[in-house]
């Protein structure tokens, strides 16, 4: 009789990743169009900031500075923060998890040797892989056309810090959204909570404007929250707004936030399963 070779855990996760990637690319036309449409607001935002600097400087756009940002700095910040948001945003994750809990779909994770959180994380990695495979061209074109808005080529440690900040932003965004979805074990509908979270996320992450524009008290208060690491922090690293001697300190704080939200997600999942009925409906 022949021997049966059981798949290794690594091969199982690799298969899950490939399957999730294939699902993302199944409707690649619609996916590509949706990805490209996200670049349309760029022109609107640039003209908006032009009008703001023009009004603040009485027509002298080039010499006006707001909280240490020139108009060129602001355009560069917006493009870089958009890059950070592309890593950290998790559209549909919280609502999908809540729906799966409400309808009993998570039963499949309970009867199979697959960790739900790991499965969802690989799905998001596949989503980002497909997204950047399509968006890398438009991103490169936009950054090339706006190249004169960026400061001089940064040092290697800045590139390393920004890369780590983007990776941490992806993981932080994933586990924050996941925690909102896992609250569905207690409240079957989390749409209102998700709306509040997304509203806070949009303003406090620095996606709408640099957090340096906030009054000192509010800037300090926002600094105690994890949202700034989702968009503001990677952009600030590149633009030199984070002093070199504080870069690794802030990356360490971001890593601590990441550990905290991972632990929170695990606790919510473990305790939620104890009250989960599995009937759906």
C-alpha cells in the first residue's frame, strides 16, 4: 500500500494565499477599474490645497507655509499619505466578519484545521498583492509627474523606516478593523460602530490633512492614539518631519500598538467563540 503524504502547514497557507489571489483576479476588469478610479480625487485635492495656500498667502502660493508645510510639501504629503492609506485601509473587512458571525459562516473555521484570523490575514495580503499589481503603474506615473514636489532623495535609514512603517500600517489597519468585526459576537450589527470608527480613522490618521495643522493640545492628544500610524507617520518619515533620532522610537511605539491590537483581536475571538451559537440566520 502506498503512503499518504499529509500537506505541511506552510503548503496549506500557500494554497490559501493562491486561492485568495485567484479570487481577487477573477473579476480583474472591475477590480482594475475600481482601483484606477481611486486616483481621480488627486487633481481635486491638489487644486483644493492650491486655493488654501493662495488664500493664506494673499496670492503668494510659493512662499506661503502652513505649520511648516509649503505647497509643494503639502502635495507630496497628500500623495504619500494616500500610499499609506492604500496599505492600511481594509474595505469590507469588519462588515464581512460581522456578517459571517451573524449568519453562522464561521462554522467552517471551527470544523477545519484553519485559523480564522490567519485565513483572513492571508486574504488581505492577496488583496493588496492584486491591488498593487494594478496600481503600481498609476502610482509610478503620479509620483513621476509630481516629482518636483518631493524633497531630495532621502537616506537609506529613511527608506528602511518608511518601509517598516508601511508594513506595520498594513498589519495595524487589519487588526483594528478585525477587532471591530469581532465585536459582532456581542452585537450582531456593527455598522453604526464601524461608521464612527471610519470617521475617526479618516480624520485622525492624517489622511485628510497633516496632523501638524492641529492645535498643540489636540495634536498631543491624537499622538496617544494608533490612528496616526495609518497614514501620517509613513509620509512624515519621508518628508523629514520625524527627527532621525526619534524615528526608531516612534517605530517602537507603533510596534507596541500592533502587539496590543493583535492581543485584543485574539482575546475577542477566543471569548466570542464561548458565546457563539453557530446557528446563523
